[in-house]
C-alpha cells in the first residue's frame, strides 16, 4: 500500500453536501417569495373596503381576511 491517502471519497462527499446545501438554499428563496406573496395578499384583503356578509360557505372562503360590514339586529 502506498503512502497516499484516498481523496476520491472525501471529494465526492463534499460535492454531495455542497449540492444538497445549494438545493436547500434555493428552496428557502422560493419559500421566501411564496411567503411574501401571501403577506401581500393578506395585507391587500385587510385594507380593502368592507363587503356585505357572505351568504354561502364558498363566498365566505373567498373573503378570507376581508372586512365585513355587520348590521345590528333590532
């Protein structure tokens, strides 16, 4: 056996780790954009003009985070 240590295995391991870390970094950047979009949607809905109360569950789901005008019953 020669006095040289094998270098291929550590190099392959390092390359694999770098690729995994780069992939996770890209995933975090995509997630950041997705979250910013959600925040923008919710801020727009929260600052929009109030709407009348929904009549169905489907309408209620479409008005998530929207202000609703409530009228007092006499």
